[in-house]
């Protein structure tokens, strides 16, 4: 059985946009779509803890209406896709993380109904980006037409799964892929650490280009039908990738290396990208 694409819905405009994106993605992949809404319910059979007044027939009806609205939006985008709905119990990030173990892709909006309007990134999408066991797409509003897939490449070992995901997404969409590698001058690792006073920027740039080319060599042979462009830029990775996202249908990056910790580059990109961002975790 094909694993589904899961999308978290909470009734916000951002989650409805994520639902539409997830429906199109499920149709591209030939996968079923699973709409999940997470709410905190207390057990009715715990006599020492009275059930909260906010959960009852009215709350259940509200959940059904919310999921029905999301289903309608999904069917408008992918009428032939199998769509199911489910209400999960618990805190949103934790519940979706568990559900993700049986999914091929998880999709959420950049911000939900909670939090403050001025926040660039919601807590659920932030937490999921740090812990989701499957690729996570955080859907941000598209600004302009996306004519390519962009992948952030470090040029280091251990990025094969990220590059493969990016190539597969580009092939699925019949779009070219742009591999972007950003580099900055090294900084002192500890007090007293000596750094060169003068850097050969051109020389370092050529070395970074070599590293990127070597990292992509095997993928070029594996995906000969995907047009590939290599870009090496001197600048902070988050800023370079955010700029590149202006022409991208999807930006692909690797998940931070530490569980429950969101790296500054990924966090900044999720808050400033001009379109959807896929965060790909390291294989278990």
C-alpha cells in the first residue's frame, strides 16, 4: 500500500493553503491524502480528572466542519485522489510526529491559528522541522512563479538523502534543479583561535565549487533527465537560499542534526522563504 501524504489542518488560512499544496503533491505522487486535525481531549474514564467543558458535542461538530472544509479544498485541487480525515489527540507537533511514521511526506502551513500575528514561523511547524521522521514541507505563500527546484548543498559527505529527494522532486515536476552552496569566512572556534588576516576569496570560491561538483557527480548520472545548475555564493546560507527561493517552486534543505533543536539556517529560511520549503531528515 502506498504511504499517504499527511497534512495538518487547523482551520487557518495557512493550513488551507497547505492542504491545497498537499493535495497537488499527493496527486503527483499517486498517493492518498490524509487530513489530520489535532485537539487535546481528556479521557472520559478518569474519574479523578473532570472532563474539560470545551470538549463535547459542539467541539466534535466543529472538528467535523473544519475537516469538511479542508476536504472540499483538497478535492478541488485533486478530485481523483483518495482523501481520508482523522482527529488526533494530544499536542499538535507530538501527534503529527507519531502519525508521520506511516507517511511518505508531511505538510503543514508556516503558521497556524495560535500564537501572535507578528511571528514569522509557528511553533508547530518549527517543532516538526526539528523532529519529524519523514520529509516535512512547510508551505509559505508563493511570491511569483516557481520555475525550478532549489536544494541547499553543503558539499560535505552525508547529504546524499537530501540531494536524492531534491532530484526526485525536480523529476516529478519536470523542472530543472539548482544546487546552491553558500559559504562564509571561517570564524574563531574559541578564544585565542587565530584566523588569517587576508582571505583569497577567489581561491576559496574555486575550492567550494570543486566540493559541490564532487557531491553532485553521482546524482548527475542517476538523474540524467533533470537539468542541473550549480551555484556557489559567498554569503550566509539562509540569506542566499531565501533569495534563491524567489524563483523556486520548492526549496529543499536538510534537517538540523540535533533532535528538538532547529538550526539557525533552517529556522531563518522557514521564516523568510518566498515559497514552500522541504526539510529532509537524516535516515534512521
